[in-house]
C-alpha cells in the first residue's frame, strides 16, 4: 500500500517543478516575502461550459460533458438552472451547462497544455487581457472554440462551444497574481517601460 502511494507521488508535472525551482525565488526577490506561506501559488482551475442549446435537446449537454471531460482529463459534472425562466423555456433544475474543478497535478498539466498548445492555436491571437483579474488575485479568460484543445476529436464535434477558464490563486492582489502568471509564461501583452 505504501509502495503504491510512493510510486504515485514520483511523478511531478513540469510546471509544478518550474514553479518550485524558478518562480518562487523570483517572486520572493520581487515582493520581499518573509514567510514561505506568503508566496502566491495556483490553487485551482475551474472550467465551465454553458450549453444554451440544452433547452431543446438533451444530447447537447451530454456532448458538452464528454468534450469537457476529455479536455480536463477529469469527469465533468452538469450544472443546473436555479429558477425557471419562461421566456427562455428554462425550468428549475434543468441541466444548462457543465463544469470541472482541477487541482494539484491535473491543474498544472492543464495549465501547461493551455499555455503552450491550446492558446497558440487560437486564430488571430494577440495575447490575453490584463483587465480580466478580479481584484483578489484570480484570472478569468473565455475561449470561443473548445476545439483548440488537441484532445477533442474533431470528427465527433457536433458544434462549436465556448469555454470559461478561471485560474484561482492564493495571491492577495492582482499585481502578485500577474507576476505569478507571468512566471508561468502566460501570454500577456508586454508592457513597455
């Protein structure tokens, strides 16, 4: 039992090792942290896919869950309407989207794929907006086509869907979170000065 746990822990994602060896010392030097626990780190990544077409056909939600599961490498769960809206034909408790929360190794693996494989495949990509921080150190970005992820089988795709990616950090300010994500080589526009 202990050997299996030890063998499982031998693998460390490339980005996690990079964070430990390179980003942490840079952040300590830049912000002058006295305690190791003050260092900002990635906490979780939440992927969310809204499926408005699910109102007319239940298959759309099943396809979205399958696609998001493949993208994340972890089972996606449906999200449900909290109240009925007659104008949009939405009933209370109806499945209208799906989400998945990534932590630890899967979070670092997804971050690596997002930065180095998926975002460069976006058409006319000019970098991420730095205005997408929430004031508490979290960053959100929207992806218009979920097919930029190479895990998605294009032959089975029934339609283009958008995807929200929320990167939650332990940073207390947007400046610290930006420095953390810059360390991971997030494609923000370069500031001059």
